[in-house]
């Protein structure tokens, strides 16, 4: 056997894993450290996976050992038969001639090990389920006489009273020392007159005498000149001072207590360049997250990386488990993730346990609960006012009122007799509610000298402010870290998340519950049963004959005067539709220090996702626009398995060659594999609406089933080189080579390079005299390319189906086959190229910091689907590479940390502005997005932003027939506006052809803001704290499509009260609200009358808290307790007339269109945080 011979290694049998039972002993001689490393990778990956949950029980697990004249090996055998420990030792260290006589009953393993090693030359250490024996190290005393000593105890804290963990405590002039534990405490035997030297990275050294005292309290100050935060970057970490790209950091403590499903939503207003908007207030709805604008018309979500595991969403992640978040914004920082990082990267590091000799368990409990209310309701007409409104519309439109005064009185009497007033039904009051929200999080962490763990359990429950909507999440997460040897570490993490959600129909025209609550007339009652003195006008409308005593859904009243659904009935009918999913995530990481300067990391991560939505629509008939005679029952199953395997080799070397040099080189390989599918089944023909019938087999008609499967993979090779010269000149270069199964053989591979450089000019000698003012100054420049593969898997292949029709052959019809999916073998990677110029400044020991960035981002070979003519018969539009988009903008942020006496405070602000423009669509036609009632609202074309609003421009209201007859365009040509009447909107003849038509539709505004900004402030004074977050959006447009019904003036739908006050009439010559009439087709067009300023300023979050004094908590065995109250979405200042100006859609072509979104909730909270 070649290689340097080393000692024998003995590994005893493990009972914790069936695969490890085969490994009894490794005999013989093992080659040097590198070969041993290879074997340990295999051994400890197995041991780590099998034993990840079984931490060291050496202090609690009790066994019985009875041995007479037993050898060391025999005693070890007795222990392993009663426990699950694995023993490691070298043969040469064990004296098997020594005999043990042990009679120990119901003792811990630790107690037995102490006796075993008491009179031997062995020492032991315990790490997880592993017990290591080694020779005792002895130190010869050179002094002839041992001086008198004493034991000194103490605690080291920072200026805020927080314990400093791992601080070095050294007796001055000696090598005698220790480190502080997780509570900042220490204990050390020292000379009677010793002086202790206290030091910790990032803090000023401190010395204190022990003369005359044995209990010390040490407060150390931060050294702002040397303090250098470590941030997480792609596949590694870097000192913040070494960054050459644009990276923003947010601490986990800044995210807790914010009542949102996803931690990404808690970033709103905290990071410039990151635009976060709610896609709806429904519980559990994910936000829209955009980093530096819209880069493509398809797939703009950023990549999330949780502890090295790529994810598409982090709504499953408990915010309390987050240690930090890093947002990578420029190509230099993102390129290491290749195609996954085209839209930005958010790296999340979760909390872990701390290895410590104290073995002290830490328990954290975080709880908050509160109430939620709708932030705004419309002040709508009541029933009597609606009757007057309808009469006015009919009088203006037909010359006759809708009903006579006697019929009106009958309606009012009906309302009084049945509801006690003439106000009728307030549908908003019926669907909205004051809803509870609850969040509970419990975490436990502990650690030994070589093992640590962190485990958390979280529960979130949020009822919606719209009835029959809710969200529940249960999450469990455990992380275990093992220091296997001085050069090997194994980390494992596991999580299980279960989610359940019920939604209501929102942001749609005819069946949206919220839209219906605004537009259904208030004369309609909720139920049509038990009504007295029914007015003749309503008798036929109530459809009393449709009431079925055995079917409670038929008791709901049909809507009287329009085609909307009874919103209360709709909530009841859809309440049994729910989404359920469970996700398991797990992974292990093995770190090997091959040399001090060369490290290996191998990672395996796995995600298993299962979703089982359930659907049940009962059988009912309420009215012509709300019925389902057969009912519907269905279920589906979605599954996805996602595996990522990474192998990394990192060289990190600091050396002196013409000045201090620091080089880091990363070389890596990543393999991603995805496999999934979906199956669904359904039937109609519900026999009864009983709960027992909500299964498919209980239905009798129209059985239907379908399914699909998919798989995909990506292989990547990447490298990154970082070099620093004298901490002043910095260079980073990355290269990634990605291969994706989404593309054809000739286009699967893409190369994505990036480079960045920085000059730390504050380190230059000519600025040294400004040290007291300029603490940090750095210029950054970066460039890079990143790919995007966000298309359907297998989009390059055409598919064929046997269900494409029949043909007549040999006298009979034969099943025909044909192409059903048009593939494009030439489709290839979309590429985003980005250039960034940035500056970082720090003043007054970095109390005041400023960061600014200019960026230019261009996407080319954009992936999009080209529409095909319908007569070709394809069910899809093929993918192709066509067009390019640019984004350019500015990011600014400023922060200040200050203190005055006992008051500590932090103030921050950020600003972001950008422009978006389509440069090319590959010669193709414009893209049209969302439509409303057959009217297109958004358009994408060259020279304009993505998904801009498209419609007619208005120029006030015609005040007279003379204005209509004399209306001329900009060229002085007479303009014909068909059906125009005094009181109607005047449309602009944009193309100057003299006719108002669809050819005059033009740009009306963009859903993207001109700029966004955030303001953050925190104050701390003698245990009291105040946190405030503000967010602002300026210059965006919202298309308020609700106005087409609410302000139509036709009285077909209910209306806000201000319509009656502001509508044009002969006595009220309004120039903003057109006339009330049943014939208003000329006014209800997609025009700038619907386009509103979406700017707003919002107090997003406020918290007031109090931390109880530490001396009081000690008496009840607590480390910390904070009680707080807070509010979320406390107020919003805006001109927008809808329910909420926070309107977003994950689809770029559908952004900013409000068709009655689920409104935002205002939340009032109370919380408690306790640390034991």
C-alpha cells in the first residue's frame, strides 16, 4: 500500500443505521490525510444522515455496566450494546492489559466514561453519537512553586447589554485563558493579583484587574475601524469590505414581528432596487418581488437560496428562523448562479446552534396575535338612494322613470317590514369581517464542544378580512452541526411545512366576490325565505318556486337588477374549496479542510412537494346568473421532487508579495434534477349536498380525469476568482457554464461571464489625514451576462396527439393523429447583460454610511410565445427568441447610527428610480395583455415600457350640443364622435383622421413607478424601543376598471354616493363625471378616465416595545423578555380612489389593473418574545 503510514483507526459498530452495521472495524494502515478524508466523506455522510436527529445524550441517557477484570475493548462493547454510540480510538493509545472492575447501575454514559479514564492515560470527548478517545496531554510546569490562585467569574457584554459570545479572556503575561459562552459568561482560575485581557474581533481590547474581586462585569466597545461584517455571497462568504458587486444585507431581527406569509414581503422599503408589491390581500398570497425592474415579459421572479438550496418561493420559511438575507443585485454578484440568477438573487441564512462547553440549552418563544380590518370601504348608495338613482337614469335615458312613486313606496314598505329601514342590504358589511391573526414560534438550541443544533416549531393562522378565506401554516425545522474532527464538519438540516388555504374569487369581472359586493343592488335581500309583504315588482324576481327546503343554498336571493352573483351565497358555495400542500426539505453539507488554505464542500439537498387541492360545488339554483344544477366534485394531486448536488473547492490564501495579497479561487459543479406531475379527477351530478357526498365516487355524471408528468435537469460548472492587493485594489471574475434540458441539443449550453473591480480609495495615503471623517470610501464597477431558461420544459419539441380528429378510410372512420404542440428546435438561452457603477462611503467611524449605484440592464434574445393563426389548429403558441428590453436606474441609500446618553437610534432611507423600455420585439407584432369585457387594456411595443396602459384619451366633457357640433382636432379638422350627447366624455382624435375610433387608442400610463422610497427608524431608551417603517411609491398609473360599473351612471349596478353629487347635469356642469343615463356606452370605454395616479405613502409597520430589566428576569430564570404592540398598514396617503393602491400581478403584461383586488388589511398586534 502506497502513501505515508499512519496509525490504526478503530471504529466500533453503530446501531443507529442499518447501513452502518456493516462497518465494524477499519483495520490495517491507512494512507495519509487526503485518502483518510475520502473515506471519512463516505462514513460521515452515512453517519450524519442516520444520526442527524440523535444529539449527544451523554449527560442524560442512563445505562448499567457490570464488569470484572474486563479489558478496555470489553467495557466499550458493554456500553455499545446498551446505547447507540460509535467509538473512535487508536490501538496504540489503548492499554488492553489494564483491567476494569466496574459496578455502575443506572448511570449516565458521561459518569461511566469519567470512571473509565480516571486512572488511565486516556481522555475522551463526545460529539453527537461519537465518542473519541485520545491520550491525555500534559504540560510540564517550569516554575518551582505554584503561586496562590483564585477563581474569577464574569460576564462580557457590548454597550447595548448584549452578551458577547466567544470573547477571549487571557490572564495577562501568561497563556492561561478561556472564552465566553453563549451568555457571555466565563470562569477562570488566575493569580490573586491577575490582570485580565479581554478581546474579540471587531471590538476594542479591554483590560481589568482582579485584585480584590472575583466577580467581574466587562463592557467592550465596537472598533468601527476594524469591524468588518461578513456577508453571504454565491457559494461562500466574503468580508463586506471585499465586495466588488452590489449586495444589500438585512438582518433577521429586522424581519420578525411583521405579519406576512413570506419574509420577502417584509423587505418592502428596506432595500433600494427591490420593488415589492402585494398581489392581493388574501391570506397566504405571495407578493410580487422585482429586483431592478422588469427584465423580460416572462419569468421575472428572483432566485431564493436558503442555506445553499435554490428555491422559487420562500413563503414556507418561518421568518423567525432567518439569521440574515443578502440581496444580490448586479451581474457580478448574480452570475455565479448562472441562469437561475437572471432576475436577482436573495440568499437566506438560517439560524444555527452554537458549539459551547457550557452545554446550556437556549429556548426562545415568540408570539403575536391581533385583529385585522379592511383599510377602506366604498360609501355606496343605500336601497332608497339606489331607487332614486335608477329612476334618474331611466328618466335621462328613456324619458320615463323606472317605477312610479307608488311602486317606489311599495319597495320602501317591503324594506321597512323585513329589515326595519329603507337602507337595504349593505353587501360590503356582509362579506367583510374583523379577522384574527395568530403566530407562535418556539425554538430550542444547544451545543457541546463539537456538536450544536437548532430546532424550531412555528404555527401561523390568518383568517381573511373576507369571510370564508383563511391560511394556516405549520412548520418544523432542525439544523445539526457536527465538528467531526479538527478538519471535517458535517451539517444537516431538515424541515417539514404543511399549508392549507382557502381563497375567494377576486379581481375578476362577473364572478368576483368583492366586485359583486360593490355592484349588487342594495334592494336585493340576502335570503328570499321568510319575507313579508313582498312588493309585486319583486315577486317574479325572487323566483320563490326555486326554493328547495332540502337544499339550503336555494334560500339565497337572486340579484334583482344586474347579472352579478349574490356575494354571500358565493362565499357559502365556494367555502369547501381548499388547497393543501406538504413539503419536505432536507440536506447535508460536508466541509473538509484539506489544507489550511484549501477546502472542499459537498452538499446534497432534496425537496419533496405534494399538493392535494379539493373542490366541491354544491347543486343549487339561485337565479339565471347563479346556478349549478349538477354540482361538481373534484380533486387533484401535484407532486414535485427537486434535487441539487453541489461540489465546491475553495482556495483561500493570504501572502506578502509586493504588499499584502489575498486570493480566493472557487471551483464548483452543480447538478439539478426535477421530476413532477399532476393528476386530477372530477364528476358532476351531485346526489345531495351533504358533506358525505364531497367525494368523487358519490357523483354520477361526466367523469373526467387527466394527468401529466415532466422532468428536467441542469448541469453547471462555475468558477470565481477574487484578488485583493493591500486591501485597496479588488478584482472579482466569475464564469458559469450551464446546460439545460429545456433547450434542444444544439442550444443547451450557455456561457455566462462577469467581472468587477473596486478601488478602496479611503486606504490611499493621501487620504489618511481624513481618517477621523472618512472611514470608508470605495468605488465599484461591474459587468456581466446571465442566462434565463424560464420556458416550458421540452418547448423545443413538437408533440403529436391521436385525438386530433377522424378520417374516412375503408368505409369507416379512423382515429387521426396530428401535431398538437408546435415546438421550436431553435429556441435558446435568453441573455441579460448588466453594467453597474457604485460607490460606498462611510463617515465618522461608519456611523453615517451612503451607498449609491447606477445600473444599465439589457435583455436580448428574449423568450416569448408568438401567436399563431387559429386556423392552424395548434393549442399553444410556440416559444421563440425575439426582442430585447432595457432597464436603467439609480439606487441610493443612507443610514445613520447614533446615541445620546441612554438613547440609541438608527435612521435610514433609500431611493430607487428606473425606466423600462422595449427595444425590439424581433420584428413581431405588439403584445396585448389583459382585457376587460372584450376591451384590451395593456400593450407591449417597441419604444414603450412593458405592459403599458392602452386606450382613448379624453379632454373633459361636452357641455352642450354646440360643443359637439363644433369639435375639431389639433389640425382643425371636424371630429365625429358617434352617439355623443351633452354630458358625455370628449375623446381626443389622436391620429387626426376626424373620427373617434379604436385607431385613436394610445399610451395612457405605465404601471411601473417613476421612483420608490423607504424610510426606517428605530429608537431604544432604557428598555423601551420604537420601530417604524414607511414606504412610498410615486408616478405609477393604475387602471381602475371598477369605475366602468361603479361610475357607469347606468344604474344597472350600485354606485358610490359621490356619483350622484358629481355627475353632469343641466344644473351641474361637471367636467369630471359624465351624465347619468341608461345608455352610456359611449362613456364606458377603456380611456384615461379610468387611469388614476397610483402614488402613495404608507406607514407599513410600527412597533413599540419594552424589555424587562435583566436583574428582574434572573429571578424567574429568564434571559430576556420583550412585550410589544404594533400595527401593520396603519395608514396610506393616496389619491387613488380604489380600495388599495398596492396593485400588482406576477405577470408583467397584467400589472396595475384593478378589477376589485382583495383589499389590504390593517392589522393591530400584540406580541411577546421570551428567551430562557
